[in-house]
C-alpha cells in the first residue's frame, strides 16, 4: 500500500511539473511575440536606435496581456 501511494504521489508531481513547464513556455512565447511586435512597430531615431510608437507599444502590450491571460486559462482547463 505504501508503494502504491509513493508511485501515485510521484506521478502527480510529474504531471504538475509538466503543466508548470508548459505554462512557462507559453508565457515565454508571449514575451517573444511582444518583443517582435514592438520591433515591428518601432522606427529608428537619428542615431539608429529603435523607438516604439506609442500606439504600437500599447497594441503590443495589450496583445501580450491577452496572450498571458490565454495561457492561464489554457492551464486552468487542463
């Protein structure tokens, strides 16, 4: 009986670790997409530095926020 409980606990902890890893990957993808979005909606200043336009930056932040929200929803339904 003790062995069965140990196996069950190990299996459940492996499942939760896998879910946490999947959520971390999802969040990482959201951050990567946000950085790419900001790069796409930015323009170069006189010295060649990339500066995001206020409208583009807000749109990218809103998109990243929605992406993270979807990650959390996706993990809570599993």
